[in-house]
């Protein structure tokens, strides 16, 4: 199973990988794609420490991010997420997680 996965700049609208293969993923770079919401498969990545979703037309973050108890970095630069959504997201993530907007 992969621990680091880089899929930036591919115009992805979802994750083209089976959930079972993501269980040990620690870092995921999904910047510069076409994601408008988080792919459901991401919630299986409970060991995730680093996630970059920058430069995506993200509009919503569904419930479930609480599963990422190990997350230390979440990149949300140049997304379409409103500030109140990002603030609520910060409150649901571990205190040590840096959310960059």
C-alpha cells in the first residue's frame, strides 16, 4: 500500500483508486484538480497526516473529517470554500492541524 501519493494537476473529479489501497496513506497531494467536494474514499485514510487540496473548485466539506486524527496539514489555498466553512472545519480537526487557506 502507498504511503505518499501525488496526483496534482490531473483534472480529477474523484479518486481513481480503490479505498482498500488507501488505508495506510500518510500524505496525499491533490492540488490543481477539479474536485468540488471531497471524494468519499478519503475518509478511509484514517492515518492521513498531510493533505493538499489547493487549487480545486471545492465548495463543500462533508462530515467525516473527524476520522483524520493524525492530520497535521490541510492545504485549502485558492478553493471556493467560504470562510465560515473553513472555520467550522478547523474546529472539527485536531488542534495540531494547520489549515492553510
